C-alpha cells in the first residue's frame, strides 16, 4: 500500500502530541499515514540523530494498493 501526495499534515513535535493527533484525526476522518519516532516518545534523551520529527501524519490524495 502506498499513499502519495499530501492534502493536510500534522507534526507531533508540539506539546501534547497525542492530543494533537486525536484532534487532527477527528477533524479529518479517514485513513492517516505517517510515523512515530519511537525513541523520542520512550526516552527523549535517547532520540536518534536522524532528526525525524517525534511523529508526522498526513491525509493523501492518492492511494495505491495491490
């Protein structure tokens, strides 16, 4: 499954990331694609050096699946 493009997105670097994601999903029902940066949520002191956001989710205009 592949989601392409981005209609709207939410970054979870702000305070209260799960509240922000819940609000985003309620305002934009349907499927969301994205990621959580696991080390950043478990122990912020061990966050990776890749500099991914703590989480990022988006709505997509195109979905491809087989």
